[in-house]
C-alpha cells in the first residue's frame, strides 16, 4: 500500500505544470497582431458606402462565423443521426496457429471410463471469415425519430444565424449614421474650435488692458470655454463612432478610412402595411417564434421516442461464414437468427418520461404565449417609433434650414462689424449642432424603419448569403434589396 502511495505521489509531482515562457508566447501574439493589421482585407482604397460596411461586417464578423459554423455542424449531426437507421454489416477474418493438436478425450458419465481415444477435429493452422448483417427494428425506429429531432435542431441553428445577421446589419446602420455625422462635421468642428481659441485669446488680451469692465469680459471667456468644451465632447463622441464602426467591420483600430457621405433626402419611406398585417407578418417570420415552433416539434418527437423505447426490441441476424478447417464437413455455411428482448422496467419508466415531456410542453406553450405578446408589443412600438422619428425629422429639417439662414445673416453682419465674434462663434456652434442633430435624426429615422422590419423578423438582406460571396457582390445585393424590394412585404401562405 505504501509503495502504491509513493508511485501516486511521484506521478503527481511529475505532472506539475511549468510556467509559460511569456516572452515567447507574447512574441507569437505580436506576430498574429501584425498578420491581422497587414491583411489585404484591411486595404481601403475608396470611401466605404453603407452597403459595403454591411457586407464587410457580414463577411468578416466573428459572431456571424460562429453561427454559420454552428449551422454547418448541425447539418453534419443530422446526416450522422440518419446513419443509425441503417442495418449493421460486420465482416471479420480470424487466423490461428497452434504448436500442437487441439485434441480431446471422452469419459462415460455412467461408468467413469474413457470411452474413446484422444482425437482432434481442428487443424493446427486455420483461418475463418464471416460477414454478418443485423438489423434492430426498434433501434432503427428510434434512430429515425432522432434524425427528425436533429433536423429540427438544424432549422433552429439556421434561425439563430438569421437573427445574428439581422443584428449585425442593424448595428452597422446605427454606427454608420453616427460615423457619417462625424465625417460631415469634422472639419467644421476644427474650424469652430480654432475660432473659439482665437476669440478666447483676444478676450484674455482685452482683460489685460484693464480698459473694459471685468465681469462682462469674464462672462465672455466663460462662454467661449464652454464652446470649446462642447466642441471637444462632440469630437470625442463622433471619433468613437468611427472606431465602433471599424470594430463591426472587423478592421483594426489603427486603420484610417473614409465614408461615402450619402445625400440626405426629405423622402420618408411609407409604412408597408396596416398594423394588423405587420403583426401577422412578425408572427410568421420572427426567428424566435420559428425556433419555439421547432422546439415544440422536437417535444413531439421526444414523446414518440419515449413510447418506442418502452416496446420490445426485435433483432434479426443473417451471416455468411467460411472456415479452412479440413475436418469440417461443410466449410461454407449461412446462418439466420432472430431475437426478441424486452426491458420490463421500461413499462414503469414510460409514464414518468411521458409526464416530464408533457411538463416541457406546458413550458413551451407558456413561452409561446409570452412571445406572441412580446412580438405584438414590439411591432406596435417599432411602428409608433418610426412614425414619431419621421415627424421629428421634418421638424429638425425645418430647424436646420432656419439655423442655416441665421448663420448666413450673422456672417454678413460680422463682416460688416455689426456683431461681435462671440455671437459668430455661438451661432456657428448652433449650426454645427443642428447639422449633427439633423444627421442623427435622419439616421434614427432610417434605423427605425429597419427596426420595424427587424421587429417583423424579415431579413435585412432578403437573399441567401453564402461564405463564397465577395464584399462587392454582397454590397451590391444589399443595395438592390433595400432600394428595390424592401418596401414590399412578402406574402404569407
């Protein structure tokens, strides 16, 4: 016993993990970082459009790759489960060699005397082979049900993939709208910051002359410092939006890229249908609803499988055999057998399994009712939000036009020295804030329209996406979908 303990302790001491050579490991990480940064996929030669940003996010996004590989994995599991329906075909070849004869004697059970001389019926060297085909009827039936469950799991994986793709496209739309606002107003913000800095310097000099009242001068400085702080805060928010968009497109943070600035149109998309039709469409197409219906289908299959598992099994075997033993009268023969067996305790297990499966069914039904209510609410909220955002956009557009005219008047008056630089700086800030607000409102309106489609479970891409598509091809298809087909709801069977 002590010897055994010593061996265990010795082995446990031998399995102590050595500390990692961090210099070597981090060196490998740095090499991988350089490979990522120098990838040809990171070469941006032209301004990125909205649809190209969506396409890059889909092609290079790691979450999408995970779900796509999950779908592929489920497909393979389905094919693997289908093989359980097939019969079993087993072939074997045996070879044996002895150094003496396999002889035997016989003894009388009545007298106890040896009745025959030692004899043999086997050669010293022999080979045999057989091919056996067997089929378990019950096992094949259970495997067939399991294959249907695996097929439902494949459909569930597909629905989750759809959901991830739609989420990626939604996130890109939001980040792209903010990043466009950053691109559109970046130079104006720099100009405003420079103007505020110059005005602040002049205010300091004016204060030092002691020829003006101190309180108005300090108030002017306070206002200018607030303008600078506001400009820097806006710059920070807008710059971060480009990093967020780069992350969605799987671009390294140090990559510099430009965006194609879209023309803001006053045309607001129309609602595609009545609210009742929108809800019906959502209940038909939402990934969560379809996933729950497939889960319900799996529950049905579980009940059927539990029933079959409680039945007797019937197994048939057919074999073809050959043996080289020359003592055998028939060296080739066929055999057939059938066997019926029954796990008698399965009769008692079945009612318990049945109750558990019905309990799961009640959970699914409760989830379905909750999901129906949630989908209805989300569609109504998304529709109301879109209507509200469209109204807000019209009001903000009017305000932006007014602010633009005010700035033109202030510019002219400043040139004529009728207003001071403080007023000019404030109105320029108001104009830039109005531009940013207009961009943000326009992006929100577009996003709310996309969210309405997402609430209905409609694909934001509208076609089959495969991993072989290039970024340009995928971007073109996305553009065609949103500009030509996304305004019409699909028909519900």
